[in-house]
């Protein structure tokens, strides 16, 4: 599951030097490869915003000092993984240093919005990677089908499925999925 640290370091170096390419939204490292992700569609980004808004409204009560934020990298050098989740919950103070990425122990929740082009990545590869990283909660939202899955036990041995419109519990938070939209 992990790769040689020297190989990962070289992949990270290459990924950091890649030029900005129109249409490429994220660069990740998984399975010993650099993976270039397409830029997300607008409904994808709307889901991220609406979920972040709900989580950020609850975090002052459940985890003061934490934020729900997208766009940051998540890195586990030991596993040889660089991911860029659509949304994560972590201490705001974790952004106030010179490190290139957040570390798994800082993350309470990762959220992935399934893309039209590569759904198996979110359903299989990222479930494996986030579980291996020890991320306590993984919320998978699938606008293709109007459904999702909450993974909330260590290693994610079980799953709680939901349909858009349900109010779900993700850890200590309540999420109204009625604000989510399917892809047209």
C-alpha cells in the first residue's frame, strides 16, 4: 500500500514543478503515480460550498478553532499519498505555517464530491487511502445518483447510505442534504 519514500519524494518534486494546465484542477499522488484531476463542474463546487457552510455553522459549538475548508492538500509521506479532498475539517491554526500540506492527524473529516469522470476514485481508492491515513470520518457525496455514504468507524468497515433530501449525522454534525443538487 505504501511506496518507497525516495520514489514518493521524487514524485512530489515532479508534481510541485508541473505547470498550470487549463482544465486541470488538482494534482494528487496515489498508487505510485501522479494523478491530474479535471477541474470540477459548478454543481460540484456548489455542493462543497453548501456543505462547508453547514459545518462551519456547527464547528464553533463542537470544535472551537476548527474550520471546514476546501483546497488544501492532505499528505501522508509514509503511505506515499498526496490527496486534495474537496472539503476537510481541521484546526484553522494548521494553515498558519510554511508546510505544503495538512497531515492526517489534523483532520477530523474529509468530504469528496463524486466527479462525473472518475467515480471509482472516490468510491474505492480514496476510501482505502483515507482509512489507511486514520481519518476518522469520510463523507462521500454522489451528485450523479443523488446519494451518498458516511464512513465513520476506524478503517471504515461499515457504511451508512443516504439519499439527497435526508438529514444525516456525520460525527457530531447534522447535515441537511436537501440543499444538494444532482448533476444535470
